[in-house]
């Protein structure tokens, strides 16, 4: 397993490259994250243009909760959609909560990083890493979704006896995999409806999993309360808690 310091224009960021999930805990330790944390797993993709303003406000609310609780936020880490927004919000506000990006190594690049000649489905060679993250873990894989089990395992390792929650904004098939893995671990999921795609699909399902809470993206106070409830209730009980659905 190798480590590398990435020299972004705005900062230097430590990145680790584990070769297998068996050394993920060692990779996290290499990043200096050795304490027990509350963890927020943020999943999704692009931000719907019609809902951009309310989605950005929701991201502000999520970031403020992370800062207030000293939680680690784990996200995909590429410079697109919600992954860009969470990095920029953290930077604009001077927040210090750890923001960890986990992505497939073969799909990303960075200043001085690799440039593949292979074109992917979106017409780009590689995605740039978002420069405002505090830590990166780049994992083996050549398609989005390969990072999903790593994200879920990282959240479990970091939270340990504390608690964690997954938040969905929009999202596609990779996010569906993230949710399935989260539910398998007993991790509550908050889906922000009216952000499109998978989040809205879940909002329309009459018989959702009991650990899935649906909240409209414009209801910032409810989002904050749901995150706080997921982390505190789950911590008190030692197991996943069910929450009322608010469509």
C-alpha cells in the first residue's frame, strides 16, 4: 500500500492506495484518522438544475451538522455534483470536519496524476478529484460502484462503537448499491426527495425498508433533525432505528 501527497492549488491532501479491503483499516490509520467518529456517508451524483438552490441549502445544513458533531463525512470525492458541493461548502465556511473521498483509482486523476487514453461513457478520460477534501482513499476498480463496499466498510471502521447514517441525494445504480450495503449493515438511510432519480424513486415506494427515511430536500430543519436522530438514537440503542417518513 502506497501513500502520496497531492498538491492541489488550494491545499495539500494525503491520499492512500490500499490494494485490498483487508488493509482498509491500515489505510485509514495512515490518514491519521484513528479516533472513533460519528459518520455521515453522502451518496448520489449530479445536482438537478431545477433543484440546485434548495439542494445547495440542504448541503449547507448537512455540513453544519457534521461540523457541530465533529463527524466524518465520506463521499465519492470526484469533482462533480454533490461531491463538488460538499467540498466547496466545507471550504467556504472554514469547517474542519474530516471529509474523505473514496473513488476507483482507474477513474480519477489529480494535479500530476495519471491521464488514461481510454475514454469512458461520459466522454472524459478521468474525473478530477475535488480539491477541498481533507483525505482520499483510491481503491482498485475501473467503474463507479467498485468503491461502494469500501465506503461502507470505511464508515463501519471509523464509527465503531459510535454511529453512522447514509444520506442520498439524487443517485443512480451505484447509489442503489450503496444503499443496499448500508441497509445490510443496519445503517439508517435518509433520502432527500425532489432531487431526482433514485431518491424520488424511493419516495414513491409505498413499502420502503424501515431504515429508510424520506424528507423533501427543501425541509432543511427536518434534515438536520433526522441526521441528529439517526446518530443519537442509533448510538443509544446500539442498533438501527426506524424513523417516520416525511414525503
